[in-house]
């Protein structure tokens, strides 16, 4: 995929590398994000004494390294393992995995539209990457639809394909919002009226991308929970469900009130 990534890493960058060979004086690696090779000297493997380098790294292993020196003329890159903190390692691996997922999604868009991958990146991927971050752009496609993409200059056709691919292949984390309903209906069939109000509201707001749950806190208080892919969507459903139930109870001669819980 065409990318705006520079040809060489910069000093201080964290890079993902694959160990290619281990020698007595250090380790030769291939930088996965660049078409380059580098050297991890034995002095930069660990702060503790090293008896056997293979106790720390081995051929084929993926490692997170810090760039110490870059000599573009000689083609040398010196790297360090011991200067990478645990937190830096975790964050870099997460970022790298996310970036690879985004590239896979963009390839799927190219296949779906029949366009060359470079063209899809130029007309969509690069714009998403600049505005949101590439993976975050696919997340916005799921939560906000084509509008979030067309407003940054992506064509309707490409935006539609991106949304379809994102919804097919991404599993968004669910968020939960809830509130408390206080319902009273003193009529003889009051319990039935309340039960039917819940059933009617649930049926009216039935949706594939959200989950509703009702349960008794302590009569006359009932909890309503909504799980959805984003807070805005969840809040909208919660309000509609609560208004529906309160309206039904009030129309039946009872009393209803809703309180949103933080």
C-alpha cells in the first residue's frame, strides 16, 4: 500500500523488528515497517550481564526496539532493546497491530470496488489517515456512516464501500448507559399495564446494533439499560424507551418519571 511513512526511521522512534540472525556481538534484524535492516548490539540488549544472547532474543522473534543512530549514506541503523520501557513496548505493539488491521480493511475496500489499492489509499486512506488516523477512520465509518467520510473529500461510492467493509469486519466495543424509571399505576390491572409498557417500548426500539435490558430495582423503581456501539446512539435509544414507557403509563392513568443515572 502506498503510504506517507518516510523511507528511514528517525532517532528515538520505536520500531517493530524481526530477528534474522544472532551473533556473538549482537543481532541483525529486519524492520517490519521499513524496507531496512538494523543492528542490535549486545551492549543494547540488556542492562544485566548476558551469558547467552539467545536467552533474550532468538531468530524469528518480533521485538520492539528504539532507534539510536541512522546513517542513510552507509545504510546503517543502530537499535536498542534495553532502552524500551514495558509501557512503550505494549503501546507500540497495539499501534502496530491496529495499523495492520486498517491496511487489511483498505485492501478489502479495493477488492470490493475493483480499484487499485494505491488509488484507494490516495482517494480515501490518505484522507482518513490525515483527518482521524486510518483505523479511527474506519471506526467513524461504523459509528457515523458515510457522512463522516464524504465531508473530508471521499467520494460517495468509496465512502459507501468503506462503511460496508467496516461494518462487516469490525467489532466495536459496546458502551452501556442506564436510568431509573419510577412507575405507579393504582388500577386493578396496574401490574399488567406496566409490563405491557415495557414490552411495547422494547418492540418499538428493537434494533440489531443495540441491546435493551429491564429489571426491577425495588418497586416502583425499574432500571433500563442500553448497550450500543457508541454513547450518542445508546443515549438516543435510552431516552426514546424511557419517554415511551412514561407516556404509556401516564396515558393509562398512572404516574411515571425517568432519571438518567451517571
